[in-house]
């Protein structure tokens, strides 16, 4: 009870009480920021993974030595009865140059069979057509992403020229130009696809790359993409190891490993905020102990043992840590759930302040315009659109809370030890 009483503000303004509040706020902010950042990283990682795997293979089957896969129908016939497979389709992928009436840029052309947008549930889910459609595509028609359409002022009915390299290493390559009419504009929410990918029919892609009856590879989708490595081993045995069968964990390993490492490093860096807040608890408690040394001396002369004195101040540090941790977890969960609304509110307030500051200069001179506060997380940099994704993992929240509380408890030992070592006679002599 003594420890709880010391946490309460005194009748007059108390510097020690202010420091106690600051310590609680330090723990609160550290926990809140850490939970929010980890949740956003979880959402970002899951969102990117789902979109990439939704529009690409869970398992990729190709020929060895980067050769075209000529007998792809034979491969499909041999694996289509596997109960774990939900979708199989051949594809062509090739880097190209796209030219419009005023722009030239590098793109990736992907070719699929016409029925891919009706048979593959992931394509149905992620490819949202905002203009035009993909029905009954002719050989000279193409689909482009929304970001590409915006960047190059393209719309349905416009034409684009695509230059590809046709041929082989043995016979040599030659440039080949094809003119396409834009039939549809899609939006996936994944910036790399929306800004760089052009989709054409499979037969057209084969003609562009110079394949008579071959493809780049076969994309396989499975029920649970986390089991893709196990299914890949089964397919490898079925195909008698004549083909290169690779699960997504391998061909996208560097990218996803980089995301995981980034999340880990952010967690480590942000943990220093909690560490500093815990150190503040120790320093504030040391100040508090020095401020209360006369009270400590008096209660020791009344018979309170040093161990009990230590418990009082240890309890106070633990209470500060517990309050900060509980509030930090609550506000962290709230902020993680409403991170986009919070960012939009901050942007709105910032724009309001900018408007006030630049109001007079913009009216004095017509050449001065009011600056626009940009988006904090533009989609062309962070590969997502529609706001930051956020997914709260309970185990991470528990880990943050435990680390925060344990650090607070550990650093509360220091002032508790100092308080227990005060000698009443020496303290009262100089008071």
C-alpha cells in the first residue's frame, strides 16, 4: 500500500510525480509504436505474399537450362489428377519494350490461356477490371494495369507497340514489333503488376517469343500454398525428375526473406524505445528515493526491515511498468486497427496548417501556390494501394507486453536496492 500511495500526486506540484507520468508515457509510447509497426509489417508481408502468389505460381514447372518447355501438355496430363492441385496453366513471360505515341518504357509481357480469368479463383479475386474486360480477347488485343494507364494516359481502344526479341541462342535473336489494341484495364493493388505488366493471349505470346508449340513454364496452384514444397516433391517424383519443379519458397525466397529480416530489425530497433523508457523508470525512481530518504530513515527507525523498504520501491517501479504496459497494449491495438484513419487525420491537419501558413503568400503573388502534403506511404514505393494493411498477431502483442513489463521490473531493482541501503542515523543527521 505504501508503494501505491507514493505514486499519487502530492497536494502541491511535485517534480517527482511529473517524472512518474513521463515514465508511464514512455512505456506506453514504446509499446504502442512497436505493436503498430509489427502489425503493419505483418499486413504488408501477408498482403504482398497473397497478391504475388495469387497472380503467380505456387509451384513452377519448367525445363532445365532455361529452355522452353515443349511438351507442356504431357506434363499437365500427368499431374492434373493430384488432389492437392486447384489450378494448372501454361504461361509465357518475356521482357519487352512498349512504345506509345510519346513514351517508351520497359515492361513484362505475360501470356495465359483465354479461360484463366474464369477458371483460376485467384485471378478472379485480384484482377479487378476498372475499364473494359478480358472476354474473347483477339490475338492483337492486350490488357494493361491501372497505373500504366494513368502514367501513359492510355484507355480502352488505344493502341500500343510492343517490341520483343524473337528467336533462340542457337539461331540468334531478332526484334519483332507487334501492335496491340487495349481491351481492358485491370487493378490488382500490387504496384509492380499494375504499372509494368501487359497480358496477351497465350498464342500471341508464343508468336512473339518465337515458340511454335512451347511455353516458358507451367504454373501450379495448390489448396494451401504453405504446403507447396511438399506437393512439389510429389510432382517431382511423378515427373521422374525430368523437369525443374520449384515451389514459391525457393524462387521468391530472397524477397520474402528480406521482408522477414526487415521486420526483425524494426522490432529490434523499436525495442530500444522500451529499453530507454525502462531506464527512465530506474532514473526517476532513484530521484524519488533520494527525495524520500528522510521518510525512509524514519520508517526504518520504527522497525521496517531493509528488505521491506526494497519491496516498497520495487513495487512502485513494477506498478509504473504495468500501467504503461497495459495502456501501451490498448493504444497499440487501437492504432494498429485504425492506422490508415490516423495517418489520414494527420495528413488533413498538416494540410490545414500548410494552408494557413501559405494563405497570405499565395494571395500576394499568383506565382506562389499552396503546397500539397503528399501521401505518407505512396503505392509506387511501398507496393500496396488502398492504404496500409495491418494484421495483429496475439503472440507478438504478448511478447511486447512481457518484454516491456520485465524490463520495467528489472530496472526497478536498482532504486529498490539503493533505498534498502540507507542508514537512518546518517540520513537524519543531515536533515
